[in-house]
C-alpha cells in the first residue's frame, strides 16, 4: 500500500470505541491489550480515524503503541465528524479537512500520515454521487506539504473512483464489501488490474453480522468459525484485498488473524459465491 508491503490481514480500530463507534471503550485496559496483541501477532496495518469516538481510537493507539514499530502502517480517514448522540455529519469544507489531518497527526503523535482515506459523505445511507474534486484538491495540497504521504478513497461510487484517480494517485479504496454485499465486484477487479489496494469495511457484516446456513456448514467442515471462513473467502476473492477486521477482544483478534491460514477449495468458493445470488 503506497509503496509499502503489508500483511493482508490488518486491524480496524473502530470497535475499540463505544457502541456504534461513539464514546469510550467499555474496558480501556482490554482495548490497549488488543492493540498490543495485534502488533505482537504480526499486524502491520491499522485502520483508524479521529471520528471514531470521536478521538478515542487514535488516543488508544497512541497510548498502546507509541513509539510505533518501524514497519507499522497507520491509515486514517477524514471527511466526517460526529454530532450529538453519535450522528455522522459531513465535513468536506477545506478548513475542516485541514483541521482533521492536523488533529489526526497530533493525537497519534505523528509528523506525517502514511495514508489518509477521504470518505464521501453525500448520503448517510452509503455511496452516492457527488464531486470529489474540491476535497481531493485540499488533500493533495496537504500531501505536497508533507503531512500526508498517500491518498485513498472511502464510501465511493465507481464514478468517484475514476474521478479521484484523474486528480491524484489513489493507493487504496475502502468500501462496504463482504460475502453477501458484493456491489463492488467490478471495482475490485479494476483496481486489482491497476495495482491498487481494496480494503473492505464491514467484512463480517458490521453491526449486522453475516448469517448463512451454507457459511456455517462450510465452517464446520473446515473446523473454523463462520466469520473465519468469511474472511478467508475475501482473501481468495482477489489478491489486492487487504482486511481490517475489528474487535475489542484479544481472543477474537487471534481468531480473525488465523483466517489467513484457511484454505478454501474451489467447490467451497463456488458455494460461498452463490450465497450472494440466493433470494
């Protein structure tokens, strides 16, 4: 990612905050332990944002891991802020974007962010069309200033991906994608051909965990959990997919990382592929 090789299973820090990524963690000591265990287990890619909490996950990452390992890639997101009660509000104005980058740098105790994903917020319900030119221009200027090394996109449409790539180099796209939510199949293949990473969020279904009889049956045959099989399917789906499953449990963290060792047969992949097409 952005000239750095990372392990394909990383860690997403969103779940370290309170419910719906708002407020403090239920158990701060456990949250710190999860982050340290991730690094000890070989994780070298952590996804975060100052709007998780807000501010909570970045402060936890700093307190648990600073000074950071030389090989650790921390990727943050900007483009949104949290409102009263945890609502998600767009923050696309130039001053908001500049402030967001500086806030991420300060709370993480970094001089430069390895990568920043610009999150599209034209609709509260998912990707929606709208021009990314103005906010990407602001982010590209921050890149020229040396505050951001690489730029990515999040929650975007195919049109916005094309527009973004025409404005600046895009090193990753982070969208909602998993075994049953497969709207981005064509984007993944296009990005793979271009050597651009695709990082699915909600790889396990997010706030509505994946459930499928087929998934459970294959997991039983593999002596794995359904969630491990869902992650293994993503890893086999395309070589440019990088995973950032989140958890607030050390035990669950190790389960997620073990998914990289699961080998799925061609028949198992075909059965899993068919889940999305089922009525």
